[in-house]
């Protein structure tokens, strides 16, 4: 196997106030990316996207409807800055949930504008679906898949509770009815496990997201898609996407109600993609998960520019600060 460059794209939860600002200041390419996003979205998020990324407030940035486009743009800006500095093409791309859209955009499947519009609609649709039902999520530590599925069955009591994220060996997140999540946390403790309720807007990657999935399906049908320029991993299958646009659309819709198999994505990459691993801004979550999946994988985090970048004024580029 020839070595290449593997790019990891973060998902929701990686957001923080100030994200992307250092890239904006250091790179004209990153600044242009934020400016383009501000022009496309206008004030649809309640303020410009760049100001929400750089200044918050935190409560607004943490909303699903805001954090998803904000993370997408920050990751895209980071990648543009790295390319501007001489980074070569990616051989493999993988993104966690929302990050799968970043990966598909960077692989040439969707234009920046189309991907941003779809991600913005996705975030809004998921926020509204979450607000329509009493849902939640709970993280299990140390449990394997069979144990997690048994716990879901025992705690659901006729309601909805399913595995939502297989992040890494021993890290599984459950999603469903709020009452079922509370029962699961209690039962896990009684069985000697550890369960932590998560502060999230709702039951993501579960049947609760079916209304959002239908809205996403309609939006994706209108998006022009091209064959990926490199390998892009699917969260639903844990294997690479094919070249067929209709298949990519289907996997993206399914992703809202099916579990994210990041463990399988990471295992496939570790087995088939030797080379350099790089995690785009914001955050360092995926670097840590890859270490849990395969200890020999060391991913370089690009949460902020390193010393090779020289900060420069970003005035005059059209982005808000």
C-alpha cells in the first residue's frame, strides 16, 4: 500500500467560541472562506457566521442550527489555509457525522456553497426535530456493542433507545427517549458500568430524527454531486463511499437515523491508509479517538496554526470579526 494523507473532519461538539479566528488572522485563504460563508448565509443565523465563531455568544454557537455550519466552515477554512501553505492533496477523507459533509466537499463531491446550504438546513432540521420530542443521549464507557444493545432493549420499555455513535472500542453513545436514557444510565450503573448523560439538544442518530431526514432527502436531491476525487468514508457503513451520487445521497439521509460507525471508519483507515493523519480545526477529538482505535496512528491536530504561519491583518477581506 502506498502512503498518502488522511484528513479527519470534526463533528458537532467540537465547537468553541474563538474557533477559526487564528486561521482567519494567519491565512488569506482562510479569511476568504469565512467571507464567502458570511456572504452566502447573511444574517440567517441571527448574526454573521464569522462573528458567531469568533465572538459567540456560547449559547448561540452551541445551538445545533448554528454549530453545524460554523464547524463546517471552520474546517474548510483550515484546510484552505493548509493548502495555501503547500499541503498536498488528500488520499483519504473521513468526518464524524457533520464532518462527513466537510469530507465530501473537500473531495470535490459538493461545492462549498451547496455543502454549506445543506449543512445549514441539516442543522436547523435537526434542531427542530429535537425540540419536537423529549429526547436525549447517554455515553457508555467500557461497554461493547452487544452489551449496549442489550441495555437499550432493557431500558427502552416500549419506547425508543438505540446505539447512536460507536466512537471507539469501549465508547458508545445511546440515543432516544429522555426517560429511556435516564433508565439506561441507572441500569448501566447497577451492572457495574459507567454512563454519562450528555448535554445535547435531542436524540440525534435515532428514529427521533426521521422528520429531519426527510427534509434532508428533499434538499439533497437538488444538489449536484460529482465523483469523489479520493476515498471518502461513510459513517453508516464504515467503508468508503462509492462513486454513485444516488448512493451518497442515501447514506447521508440514513446517517440521521442510523448509528455513526466511526469505530469501523477508523479501523478501515488504520488497515488500508498508511501515511500522515491530520485533523482539521476545531478541536482534537478525532485524534484521540483514532488513538483508541489504533494506537500506532498519530494524527496531527490543526486546531490553530503552528509557528510556520505568520499572523497578518485580515482587514479588507469582507468577513466580520
